[in-house]
């Protein structure tokens, strides 16, 4: 069956080879045939995420023969080429339009050398460093050139918008009519449904209608719809599902315009930059569409994102209009207490930032520096020589969207593991460095064939302020402790409440809600239940939830939602606990150390089970190190100002030592065969101790031994790593404490010995420090 082809004119003149890709029809038989003198190579499109059954064309410029042979030779060593199935169909396998990959080939040869001489090794390291520096310098120069290309990028300025559109009333009126009729018709349909009692029955239909109407209205409304699609607090599930489609199934714009934009923005002809590019986009998103291409200079496979034409004009007019409407709401609608204009301004500023792809490239680099070194996370690199405000060229990521769970499972990948990578990475983003991906919808998360999680789309990033990072961890501790007063106080640190707001009425509300839900342990709780519960509590009080907080909740609920498809019992909090445990056990930040103490010493008693739980959980975290666990705790114990804690620890140390000594004696005594035992104590119980006390002592002994074993068996535990602790123990305070503990234990044991001697039960002595 011959397949219909249409060749974009802009590309038609420039590219002398054309590759067809039929997504599902499997037209491999066409390979090698020609159409109008153009060679055709076809292959089944295997990358998921493509819908429909259309034919995609890849235009490939014929390379000079020398280059072609080099491509053939180096095909195997070209890293990015080998990774991709669909793209390589017309390129490397049949025609090998793979230009030399200078880095790949040379690097592997260099890596293959054997260095025996240490000075040579040092020299190589220095050389590598110098090379890295040169590469770094070149990168920054290329980035600076990209920034120069984006020098005239528009920024959101409401005053300028007013100046601009007050002169164009007809344009404003036309758009206002379009928006009001489109959304008004939807509102009327919903009102009629309500009158007829058919809201639920027609919900799915209306949700679809809303999605279509927002798509029709263009990028600004698509962005609003995307925002709503992640707000279960605002939209019913049917709407959430339909609006989620706005994340990646959007209409495309003509390729001719896209290619013309690339040339205009980068100031060079297409073929001088890319040796191949797909003739139609592989994805269309709200602000741009993405092509797959091959760099002429290195042969690397890249993704080229091109911005929709006239998008700035479109969003500017929409924000001008929406701002006017929000102004009216602020003025006349009393039930709305928030400053709607300010909210819109914040949103508009973010959208404008997303329109500057140089900024997005910078975000990707920063994100990659912070999190890309993790072996299970992939962050695409940026090719600055091919970046401007409207064109972004980045490393191609071969993968499947996390939302396409069947395809992922078919590839033998574990979706829960991938979600867990997402959660661990998100926790680090939110609570460690504070710099986070604020738009982690499933379309922006890809599972790579080797099981990594790739992050895409760095247009919208956000930051958690340092105080809030610690306050969030503290908040979880307070939740575990059911310390509702502390929870309520956390809202000051979290910036939810002004310092002058009285938190006392909030405490019973929190208690009411959490006492019920905490029937289960916190880690068994659904994250969404907690978020919804908090939402319901907070809603009644003068709270102001900062934007970063809503985004944090969103990113974790998105991940939990993804996991729930596969495992209905998945709990994001349980998955997060190892991270919290590791932070609490190892972080030297005073706020977190206090939180740890609060967790471990509740009401003046040491909670061994909590320590054990923290250790069990903490070692599940990939970055947990046993040596880190002890150091901050000891520092805290022995530092100035730790008197109260020291006396608690001393008391506990005595209790534990006694449990170990007496408990071991009990165990040894019990392991002696009865006839021998009779012979030893001649009918009297040598160890005279109350049964309940004995049970408690043995349980404590078991627990302490378990904890010690946990510490010792933690992977990577190296006795040498305890050296700093030995240093701490040498301090005079530690020695003094050790002396006091030993004294107390001796007194307790002496009392017990006396008790045994007199065979009279005596009251347990009170401890003195
Ligand atoms: N580096 C890449 N490698 C492979 N595919 C990519 C890459 N970058 C983007 N894509 C594809 O293009 C789609 C859209 O890209 P992206 O999300 O960056 O665009 P956007 O306009 O910022 O989208 P949004 O509407 O989410 O803001 C992605 O969902 C993905 O399918």
C-alpha cells in the first residue's frame, strides 16, 4: 500500500533524503524505495506517546561520502544514536548519516588506556580537570551568547499591558467576546445541568467540553486548565482526568513556521545546525512543540522545542483581560477574600518566565547540578549554541511517559520503583536544596529503558525557603507525636499565619481531625487524606497557604496518584519516611536535632521503639551512613546547653546498662537446666525480681541489642568512621558523664545484690546524677 506523503516546503528544498515513519501501520517494506527522486526509509514508530496512525516523515540531508563512511565506522560508538530505535531507522542503520561523535569515540579510547605510572595518573587527572574547565568555560560562553539572543524577551509588566491595550479597544473587545461566549456557553450548560439535577450524570461530558473550550481559547487558558488539573481540592475527578489531557495532547502549529522560527532565532540555516530533523513534531505542548533532531556538529540526538508563534501577544492580551476581570472581583465580590489580582500577577509572571527558553535551559542546568548526579535520575543536557528565547535544544531522552503504565510494565520496568525515585528526588528538591520542579505532571516524567527517571520541562521551577524546609520536617515529627500545639505553632514558621494570629483555637480542630485519622500510624496514611484534612481545618481559619507549599503538595500527590494506579495500597508518607528518618538522624541543623530529641524523648521517657524505627527506616535511604547518625547526636549530648537532655540520657543509660547486665544474668540463669538450677540456688530463686520488671528489662535488652546490630550491620559501616565519635568521647563532659553513669549503675546493682542477699524485696532506688 503506498503511503501518502506531504513534504513541508521549507524543508523540501534543503533536505535531500526523507525517511517515513508510520506509527503503527508498519511500512518497513517501503524502505529503500523512492518518491520523486527522494529515497524513502520507513519503520514502525515504537516510541510510546504517539497517538493515531499517521505517517511521520524524517527528513535527512544526504551527507558527503566521507562523512557517510565515518558515520558507518563510528555508528557503534555514537552514544546517543544507538539509544534510539525510531529515529535511527532512516539514519544510522540504512544510511548512516551519523557524523563523527568526537567525544564518544575519543573518550572510550582514552578510557581504554592502561596507566600504570601514578604520576601519569595524576597528570591525566590534571589534564581531565583542565579539559573540564575548558569545556565549562566554553559552555558559559555559549550560554552567554544564548542569553544575548534572548536579550529582548518580554517580561510581564501589567502597567505596560494597560498602556498597550488601552490603544487597541477593538482587539480587546473581539477577544473578550470570544472568551465570554466560549466560557459563558459552558457555564450555562452547567447551570442547566444543575437545575435538572443532572450534574453528576453529565459530569464527564462537561469536563470534556471544558477541555475543548480551553484548548480552543489557546495557551493562556490551556495553562489555567493545566493548573486546575492538579487541584483535587478544586475539581472533581472527572474534570481532573479530562484536564490532564491538556498536558500533552494539544494541536500543533505548522512545521514551516517552526523551522522558520528556528532559523530566525538562531541566525543560521537549518541544515548547518541539524543534519536531521523530524518533519512533524513528536509532541505539542501548551507553549511550544518538540522535534527530534540530530546535531550536525557532533551527531548527537537532540530534542528541539520551538515556541508557538505570536504567543507573547496572545498571552499578553489574555492577561490584560483577565486582570480587568480580577480587578472587578476584588472590588465587588465580597465572598472572595484573597487578592485575586495579585494571584493572577503571580501566575502571569510564571507564564512569562516559561516563555524564555534560555531561562528554562538555566533551570535545567541547575536542576541537573543538584540532582542529576543520582544514578537513577536523568536530566537532559542543554546545547547552548542552539538555544534562544524561543528555541531550546536539549539532549534527547528516550523513554516512556510515567502515565503510560502498561508500556512501562511491558518493558519490564517497575512503576512503583520509578515513582519511588520520583518521591525521593522530590523530597530532596523540596526539603534539602529547596529548588524544585514545580510542574511534575506525568507528561514531564519519563521512564528510560534502563530504569531511570527522566525529568523534562524546566519552565516552571520554585523554591522552598530554608525555614520552611525544616519546619515541614518538624511538622511531620509533631504529627507523629500528636503534638497539636507544636503543629499549630509550625504554621508561623511555615508562613501560613501572621505572627499576631492566635493559634489556640486551631489546636482542638487539629486534634479532632488527626486523633481520628491517626488511629493508623502516620506512615499508613494516605497523603491525600492528610492534605485534604489539613485543608478542611485550615480553611476555617485566617490561613494563607504560600504558593511553594501548594506546589509541594501537588508534586507529591501527583506521584502518589501515579503509584495508586499500580498499587492501591501505596502510601507516599511511608515511602517518604526513610528520607525523614535519615534527615532526623544525620542532620546537624539545630532545628532538626531538636525535632529528633522531641521525637525520641517524649514526656521525659526515651522511646527506644522510635529510635529503632528511625534506624530501620533511615537505612533504607540510599544516602544514609551509620557514621553520620552518631555524630550529631553525640554533639548534641555533649554540647553546651544539653544539660536537660544529658540527665535524661544518663537515666536511660543506667536503665539500659542494668537491662543488659541483669537481663543477661536472667537469660544465662534461665538457660541453665532445671536440675542444675536447683543445685545452684537450692530451691530459692537466686534472681529475685518482679515478673513485670523482668519482662520489661528483657524487652529493653532485646531492643537495645537489636538497635546495636542495626547500627553494626548498616552497609558501609566502617569502624574507622567512628574516630570522630571517639574524639567526642574524649571530651571532659563525656568522661564526667561516663563516670556518673557508671556510679549510678554501680549503686543500682549494689542495691540489687543487697536485695538478693537479704532475700527481701526492696523498693527500686531512685536515681541521682
Ligand atoms: N529532551 C526531551 N527528550 C524527549 N522528549 C522530549 C524532550 N523534551 C520534551 N519532550 C517531549 O515533548 C513534550 C513537551 O515538552 P515540554 O513539556 O518541555 O513542553 P512545554 O511546552 O514546556 O509543555 P507544558 O505544556 O507542559 O508546559 C514532553 O512531554 C515530551 O514528550
